């Protein structure tokens, strides 16, 4: 197997030759999964089949040598912002949401381990012996040693979403890209579930997202990615095989970029 490095949109990729075929692979990624996506067809909690399918896609990426860090939301269990609208104190509600992300992280960790994938959960809030306390250098060390690193509890602070936590962690661990796995196949001009005339973007700049008022991520997360020139790919994680297609550079989902 031969490998070389090329420059594409100012991001480095490994080009790996296997059986005479070339496949472009990011060296290190941050995969953001929404908590709601883990529900599958359930009204609440974790759909074990959906979690297993995600784990299989993640396993495929690790087999190809992609260093994979993951952030999962907690909306399938509790969302702090919506909780505050029902009488919960906002800070307490956000803390409950952080713990919900830990539950999801532990669930994914367990399924990955059952499939033979080495992994480690790191949390932004101390909770040994459940998981290790997050440290950038520890996370990078684990990634370089072939572990999938699952980053839980957001930033450890209230008033910040898991999107912001994902952007922060991706920048800290020096990821080549943030992959936002959702239940839709990219970014649209409007909500495709509400507007059948909505059109999907193949690619779009951070500035265009601002100008169009598109709800890709919260503004803090989007600004962080733009300022640090961290590209994003929004794609449908519910379609088996899509993660590897994104990693191979196929035109799946929508790519968000800043400087050319």
C-alpha cells in the first residue's frame, strides 16, 4: 500500500492506493452526531440498531486509518434550552444536557468495543471512573495510537451547544475537517421537510450561511470554524456507507468552507 499527500482546498488528505484504486481520506476528523439521530424510530432514548449502524460506519473509517474523534449531542435524552422553557433553571438544564451526552457517548463506546474498535471516552467534566477528563494532548495521543476518541459533556460550560463544543474540539485536536452527520443529506435553501421547493447546496461559504440566515449550526460554532479555516461537511449519516463516501471525496452532502 502506497501513500502520498496532496493539497485540496488547503486541506491535506492522504491518498491511499489499494488494489490499484485511489481513495482520498482525511487524516484526522471530528464527527459530530446529533442526539436525536440516535433515536431512530423511537420517541425517546437510544435505538440500538441505529447505534450499531453508526458504529459499523465508524469502524470502516478506522480500518482505513482515519483518526476519528466523535462528539454526540444529548437531545434524545434531554436538551437544556428546551428544558429552561419548561421551568428548569438554564444552568441546571444545560448541565443535565451535558450528562445526556455522556450517556450517549458510553453507549457508542460499548457498541464500538463489541465490534473490536479501540475507543476511549473523554469528558469535559471530571467524572472518573466513568471516563477520563479531557485534555487536548491526551486526545491526540489516543488518536495517533489508533483509538476512536469520544468527546462528551460539551465544553463543560452552560450556554454552549454541542455544535460549539464540536467546533472547539475539532480545532483543538487539529482535525482536518468537521463532519456533521445528520438526518438530511446536506444544507438546503430552506427546511426540506417543510418546503418541497428547497434546493440543496453542493458547497457554500461561511459568509453565505450568514447572509442567507441558514441554520447549519449556532453562530458561535460557525464563527469558530470560519476564523480557524476549518471546513465542514454536512451529510446524511443515516444512509449506510455515506461516511466512507465523504472520506473518499465523493460529492455527498454539502461542503462549507472559508478561504479558498
